[in-house]
């Protein structure tokens, strides 16, 4: 299987893509058992479909942010390898369906050329890190959570501690007390807060839906920003060490928390501290923002919004779909995908209203 790789593909991604191609060849020759190959491909974003011979490809988009060029690349690849459609998921990924298994390495290589990965989009790993859609422009936010979402994504991607856990692990970051990223139903939910002029997060643990939903419990009302990533690593280490591995339906963080209680869970996390790679992890303002143009400054000279008199439908839409950003004089517009998945589109370049 010949794979075309550009210079934009990192060494780590190049190794992963070639490894996937080699494993596909071994599987097709009957040298790898079905279950072993299934576990392997899932952590590379290749998910089986009920239709034989084709796969679903899950594209991992940290915080759901994507540039116009990246979106065009995904659309082009869907035309080439899939159905031409893009499935926007509730956890800020994009999925392509009906992809031939043999095409998945080249598809991945073409995505990595545009700075997009499939790594750990599925499987028993740290899944996509999600965040509030309004982050960076939210009038209610104490600070922009975007750099923190990307730092968490970068830290745990290909991290040896989370490559073979008992079950998947999900993290979200909310920009304000509204918890619009639904931290209460995640394994780790973070809500941006400030205290005495310092940045930090409210930290929630052990939330989840499914047949037995659990609301996350509050571990900290305020945890300083530099302690967040080390704390999450401690949580993952405890989950990996003590979480259920035999009964799949019980192998989630919420069940471990329910079994041992919050106090015992926090003690076990503290016991893992000596083994942590880092004890403090500061996040820079520009973390994860290299592909994105910074939000504009305030426009005190901005004209007043246009008004369409007597149009009740427009007024209702304006009230529910448009809001003024924290940058005065600028507005954001929410768009709804007609097939039922509501997403927020935040382009690489910010346009005036």
C-alpha cells in the first residue's frame, strides 16, 4: 500500500499512518485477529459500520475549531473517499461514512497535511476535548478557554498513560457559569472562573449519560490554572489503575466514583502525584491559536444594528440567533444545521456584522 505523505505531516503522525497501513495489510492477509485489529483501528479514528467493507472515519477537532481551509479539505476528501457529506457530531467532531478500509491511511495523511488528526478519536482513550462554542467572544466569560482546551488536547494526544484504558474518557471546558459545554455529564468538566485576580476552573468529576446517568460531583470550586492538567493526569491514572476492565457497561469513570466515593477518589489522585510527569503546567495565551486569527478589538464607532420593521419572524430569529460579542460593536450569528444537529460556525477570519 503506497501512501503519499507531505512535509507538513509530523514525524509522529507519519509513523501512525504508516503503521495503520501496515496493520491493514496484515489484517487482510489474516495475520491479525478481528478483535485485535478492531481495538487498533479504533484509536486511529477508523470505526466499523454495519455495512460490510466500509468504515466510518471520525475526525478529531479539539474544541470544535476549524479553519475555512481545513473545512474545504475535509469536504474535498469526503467527495474523494466517502459520500460527499459531513456528519457534525454532538462532541464537535466531523465524521465521514462509507470509506473503504484501504483508503483510510491516505485519507488520514491528507488530513494531517492540513493540521487535522484522527488519532484517538475513538477507542479507550481520551476522546475529543470539547468546549463552549462562544469561547473567546462570550460576554459572560472571565477569560477565553480556547488555549486551555488545546493545551489539554496536546498534552494527552499520544500520551502513554491513556492509550489502553478500560473505557473512553471525556473532557469539556465551559467558558462561563452557564456550563454550556455540559461539564456535569463528562468524566472531567471544567468551568472557567477567576479568584483574587487569578485564573482557574471549577472542576467536576464522574458525570455521564447512558442507561444509568450520573451527574458529575464537584472536586474543586476553584483550581488554579497551572494545576489543571496535572490533576487531570492524576484522574486518568487512577481511572486506568482502578477502573473496571471486565464488564464493559461498568467501565466508566462515573461507576468508579460511585463505588469508592469522592473523598477516596481524591485521595487516590493525590497518591498518584509523585508519579506525575509534571506538577505544574502553565498554558500560554497563544496555545493552540496558530491557525486562528485573534478576535478583533472593540469598535466603539460601530453603527447600530439594522432594523426590519414589522417583520416578526426576523425579530424572533434576531433574538434567539444573534448576540453581541464581548468585543463591543461586533456580533455573532448562530446557524442551525437543518438535519437537527445545532453547531456554531466560527470562521478563521472574523467579519463585521
